[in-house]
């Protein structure tokens, strides 16, 4: 299901105008990219505040209805107040159905409590990454990527290259190497217990 929300074109510009609009419960934003010019918009602050709480809103192709004209976009940036629960500005980028997009999607970790590293090794699972940069066509964009920890053993790690990605989706990472996604780390208690066992065996 595609998330859709409404906006109107924003005529008034400048910081003083933006402050007045925010006091009236409106959220200034902009829609940019593609062949069209950037379009300043106004959105309902409360509606967007609640949408921003949804994980899918950050990693989905969205539909914005600007005075009856619908555009396909992704969320690119939000500016928050330093201490109030208030969004000050929001940016959306237009997407083309035929062109790949680059976006971060959340990682969902499953079966961690049942893996050998936890059940037999007394380890804790360290989630080194919580989101993954991916590139794909808009229609192939996953809301999240599942990381199956069921086979993880003590001392092992899961790397980006080991993730099972949906068809048409590739991982993007900067720099060399194969980044670690999750690792099994022994707790101090399990390490000392191992040492006691070894001493008893001697």
C-alpha cells in the first residue's frame, strides 16, 4: 500500500513567513528533482509528524497530492526543532519509475534468540548496522531487509554480502571491504564460565 498525503503550493517565502505558518500548524517543505522545477509546498504538521513515526515512511516510494496533481517522491531530509517535538522543514525528491533510486532501508533482525551463539554460547548479538544503503528501481524498493541470525555461531559475524536481498535490489556501500551487519559477542560471564570449565577439565 502506497502512503499518500496532501500538500498545497507555498507562495510566501522567508524565515518570518515560515514562522507564521508553523504557528498555524503548517509545515514548510519542498519537492525537487526530475525535469520539473523545485516546488515549495505546505503540509499539515500533525499529519506529517505522525507519518514520520512510521518506519515505512522513511523507506518507501510516497505519493504527494499537490492541489490535485500527484507526484511520486521519496523522503530526503527533515529538519527538527532543537528541543521541541516539531518538524521545521521537510524535503522530498521526485522519482522516475524507470530510473534507479538510492535510499537507506531499515534492517529487521530475526531469530537472534534461537541462534547457537545465544542458546549455546551465551553470546549477545551486536547490531553493527541498523539500515542498509540500497539501489533499485522505485517499484523494487523494499520497506526493510531481513537479517536471519538463526545460523550465527559464537565468534561469527554476518556481512553485507551475506544478506538475502529482493530481486532487483543491490547493496551500496562506500569504501573497501565487506561491512559487518551483526556479530556474536561473548559476555564476560560466559567467558569466565568457559575458563572455569577448562580449569576443571585440567
